[in-house]
């Protein structure tokens, strides 16, 4: 009972308190506000200032390199959408997309027609109208323009300008140097003007870490003979026919002899004619071709066996070469040289391993004049991979011709040498060499390489006679076993490329004969063999060949091993 009475009294108190609050509220005039917010009116929901008008159509004028879909993504607007930004801002968005994609001179304007709800975007995509050069004039500017090779009327793209600028520097062989910044695209009423900053270079001096002749760093007739020199280029920006003056030298520590070459050369007639002269004192050899196989890998060969014989050649030479194309050369060389035999003064050394030196054959000493006619041709690629290699080739250090490059499918080299007398008791001589090499790629993993070498001589001195056997010729026989005034040699190689890190697998056949008219020769000799070349592709190769003689003389070993390391230097 007490509990029920207490609850009743508490409820009565709350009721009286609530009635008092309501009375005070009525006396003060306050009316409670509703708790829900009113919805916006239809007029406010469709206001243009808040979301923009509907674009019923987008007209694209002058847009050719971007698709309509690419334009819609760039401006973030498509037909049926709302124009939320000013038309000029939309045009800037599209212009920025052009610039991002490398269109250097693109400009865009916009026009909004509110009555028709049509947005028109007009694009000038930046077609090249003219090219202006700063820093060069007349002939030099014309040469730079030709190297640039950008066609007027084409849309100016960064991906085309950058290689064009490289052509100016590379195609001029360093006669032009780009300024900073190298180019500026200037807008014109229609299209753009490309302004390029170019500075002509007058001279360039470079060091060359090589000796004056084809002999290696160490020989048995000189010992160690490090070499080096300087190459001075005198640039002619107007014609791009640059003159080269060089001085190369080497000192032999065992023979205590200096060797040198001082020369100059310059192209004429649009670089189709090259004239040059050299005064030299060389440790020369006629055996450079023995260092190479039919189709050698890239790089300079370093053999694990000695194949060269040497002699001294001191004198003068002048030459003229005609270059109708990059794949054809015809040349004539006049020489006056004194030949001297060289004694053996050091051991043979191969990759830091010494052995007893082989004798160095004597030559026909004396001074003689000679005329050398040269012809070269290549298929698949230019004759030479660099300007430096081509300039060095005019000296014809190797009358058998340069090696077949990997980019070439065929190459032919021929020389005819007509030599005078070297003094009393000597005769004139003639020597003709023809060298043909080729490559046939059957599949990515199978290819064939071959060569045919023919040498014909009449009254040849000792240093000009032919010899077969050993590396580079008949690999199953001893070095220079078969000699004569004439020779013929053929080689066929089959190459399998397994790919990856596996070495190339090579099978080969060599066959040849050397003879002298009126004498009984050794007859046709041949061999077969197999080789490995690792790695397959790229710079740096190790090649090992095993040759097996098919017709050896009685008592002679049939198998011989040859190895060479090919390096970029």
C-alpha cells in the first residue's frame, strides 16, 4: 500500500510541473519549430549556376590525331552531359592533352552556343610551317636543315623532333652542337615555326688508344709495344667534308724501336671522293685475314695461337677512293716503301703464357714502288659500321678485305697489287686477291656461312706469297704448311643457335690448294670440324674449333684445336 501511494504522489508532481512549463511557454508566445528540413524547390534544383546547362552536341573542328572518345575523356564531357566549366577551360584541357601526347604546337579554342546547346572545339594541331636556325647561316644552315629532314606541313611531334635533333649532331659527325634549349616551337597564325639553336664546331682533338699498325700489343719481333696517338678533326659545317689529321706511335721495349704513322685525309665532291696521304714506319704483316673465320662474331679477335709473320715497312703512300654508295668503294693507292726483315727478340706470349718463339721468315729487302687497286661491295648493310672504321680502311692494311659483319648478308673484296723492283736481282710482281663471303639465315636457329678466296700471283716476293694451313684457312693442318704463288680456298659453316645461355653449335668444311706454276704442288687438301661459340650474340665471344684433316701427309696428326676470344677492344 505504501509503495502504490508513493508512485501515485510522484506522478502527480510530474503532471503539475509539466502544466506549469506549458503555461509559461504560452505566456511568452514561443512556438516549437518543426524538426524536418523542407525539400528544395524544383526551380532551385535546375539552376544553371549550380550544375551548368546540358550540352546536346560537341562539334570538333580540325581534330585529326585524337578520336572523339579521346577528346571526351580529355575534357571530361560528352554529348548529353552538363557544361560545368567555362568553355575556355574546356579548350585548355584539350590543349593540355595534345601537349601531353607530344604535339608541340597544338592550340584549341572553344565556342558555346546557348540557344542550340552546342559546344564547338576548334583545334590547330600545330603543323610545321617553317624551320629557323640560330647560330649558323647559308651553307651550314642548309646542311643542318637537310639533316633535320622534317617535312613542312606535317604535324609537329616531339617524338619526331628528338631523333631529328640527333641527326643534326650525328649526321654532321660532330660539326654541329645543339644549344640550350635546343628548340622552341613558336605559334604562327596558322601552324608553328620550329626555331633550333645550333653552334658550329671548328675543331676536335681526340686521343686514340691504338698503335700505327695492325700488329698486336705483344709480338716476338718487338716484345711489348703499347701505342697511342691523336686525331684532329677540322670541321667544315658548310659542306660537312671534314679533314682529319692524325699521329699514331708505338714504342717496342724489346727491340727498342719506334713505330709511327702521320697522315691526313679529306673527302670531296659531296663525300663521294676521299683523298689521303700517310708517312709511316710500321711493323706490318700479310696475315691479318688468318685471325678471322668465314663469318666472325663482333669484336676484335685475340687468338690462342700465333699466326702472324712480320716485317718492317717504312715509306709513303697516297690514295684516292670513290664512294658511289655506302656499300660500294673503288680505290687506287700509290706506295713507296722500304721492306726489312725483323729478327726475333722476344718469346711468343699468349694471354700471359710464354713459349719458345717461332722463327720469323725473312722478306725480300729493299725499296720498291707499288700501285694497289681496291674494290669493295656489301649487301644487307653498309661496308663499315662506323666512320672511324671506314677512314682506317682507306689505308688497306689487309689486302684480303675486312670481315663479314653480322648485319651484312654478303661481301666482296678484291685487290690488284702491281709492284716494282726492289733493286738489282729483283723483279716486278703482280698479285690479285678476290674474297667473297656470304650468309644465309634459314630459320632463327639455323644459318649457313661461307667464303671463297682466290689468290693469283706472278713473281711474288717472300712477303707477298700465299700459304694455307692453320687458323683462318685449313684448320686441320699446321700453320702455312702449303705455300705457293697461287691459291684457292673455300669454307662452308653451318650454325645452330639453341638460344638462351647455350653456345652456338658449328660444323665446318675447309678445302683449298696452293701451287706455283711449273712445280708439283701438294694438291687439294681439306678438313672437317666442329666448333662452339659462346655466348651466342652480343659483345664478348669465345670460339673453339676442332679441325680434322681428311688428307694429311703421312705421319702427321689429323686433329688440331683453335681458339679465339673476341672482345670489343
